[in-house]
C-alpha cells in the first residue's frame, strides 16, 4: 500500500473541501490514488446529502449574472441564513447564475452541466458542498431573458455581495438606445418591481381564474349596495381597473415619481418592456416550525 503523506491529505482536502480525517480515510481506501479518493468522497457525499434531503431548505441566496442582451437569475436554497454568509456557498450561487447564461433555465440541464473549473457536474459540486457544510441545499429555480436589441437589466435588493441577495429582479427591455440609458431605466424598473410585486406584465397576462375570482367578489360587494344592475356593472368595471393598477406592471403608478404609469415611462424612452421576473428567497416554501420546549423534553426523555 502506498504511503499516505500529509501532503497528499492536504492536496485532497484542497481539491474537495472535505475534512482531514475523511481525506485520510479516502486515500487509505483508494490505495493512495487521488482520483480514486475523490470518487470515494463523492460517494460519501451522496450518502451524506441523502440524509439531509428531507430537511426544509428555505434560506440561501438569489444570484444574477448578465451578458450582452442576456441575463440570468437563480435561487439556491439552504437550511439556515448562516450558510448564505458562507463564501463557498456564495461562490457557488454566483457560478450557477453565470452558468445559466449559456445553459438556460432548465434545471435538469443546469444541474447536469459541467461545473466551471471542474470535470464534474454542477449537481456533483452541490453534493460536495452539502457534505462539506452539513446542510441540505437545492437549486430551486432559474430564469433567463434574452433580447435581440436592447438590454436585460438586473437588480438585487439589499445585496450581500455584488449580484447576490434575497430579492432579485430581471427586466427585459427591447429597442434602440444607449446601453447606459437602458440599463439605468431597467434598474429603476427592477427597483419598482421589487417594491410593488406585480403579478403580470400587461392586462392580457392576468390569470383568467384570478380575474374571475376578483370579479365575483367585487360583484357581490357592489350588489350589497342595492343599486340597479346597470349601475352595479359600472361599479365593478371601475374596481376592476383599480385591480389592474395593483397587479399589472405596465398599469402601475411609477414609484419613482408617484404620478406616471410604468407603460408611459417605457414608451417615453422609446422601448418595449418584454418581460420581468422577481425572485423572493423562499417564497412559496412552507417553512417548518418547531416547539423548542417539546424538543428539549424529547431529548431529555421527559413526557
């Protein structure tokens, strides 16, 4: 059997981020072969990740990356906010966002893509990170916008590092103009979206079921007034317009001046707003709550 030296252990640790004892054991199991030891640690990582996969991961980071006419946004979750401050985790989120620029928003393709600077997949890199940090982590979602002429602006609210935070927005603007001007407007729209949380780009994009529910509620409210049907119909129409102003981005009042409509601001710039996406970290994930007293009692055996 080959002699396992401290230098070999250090080399393996630098390559994988695993603990020293795990690295030494991996080298023993592989007969001193570094590549074999890396594979052994990955298998161990898969086992460790499987044990953690049932845990709810609702913390983490949203990351953005951009290039000429394209931008990507990803959400990578972990179990605790502490991990979001881990430099290795932050680097991983940034790399995945950059990878999405070329791979696209399909999660399976993104996970299967070769992780930058390695010969293994992005999912394998995530598995290694799970084994190293000790928390369940998932690449939850991704979005990519491209435009033929124009820009896709990015905005991160309260960024912890450039391109990383808990709320991210992509804004696709199409049309002629100076890049700096379009980037500025796109970022302003991103700030608006982060604040107002619109549900649709334009009126035609409003979910029919959501519109019908709103109409039903408004009709019932208006009917309680006892007014004639024709008047009730007009009342509902007016309230539906107000509903659009609340949930439709182009119909909203521009937060930066409190007067203009977003559609007027975009039109004045000679551009077309092709799309937007807002990621708020952990939205829609049911977070687990625990009874601390019950946990203590369970551990101590007190009933």
